C-alpha cells in the first residue's frame, strides 16, 4: 500500500506542477485542462487509498502526514 501511495503522490504532484506551468501559456490551454483532469483523478485515487490505509493502520504517522499534505494541496 505504501508503494502505491508514494507513486500516486509523485504522479499527482507532477501533473499539478505541469498544469500550473501550462496554464500560464495561452496556447497550451487544452494541455493544461488535460493535466488538471489527471490531477483531479489521481488526487481522488490518492485520497481514497489513504483513507483505506488509515482504516487499516489508524496510528500510522506517515499515512497521516501524506493525507494532510494531499488535503492541503488537492482537496
């Protein structure tokens, strides 16, 4: 579960950074929209995976920290 969370976390942050860069370029609006869509889909997957992880391991500080970060950036 930790590997999946790590991968999703990197993917969602990467797509968000790309979307933020593309949105600053008017001729890249379509690409920015696609990256925003991917960011939303991946962040929802990340948050649901973290919910499942915390249901199994409610005291795990790493899962809690990653969830707080994800909520801060994507909720």
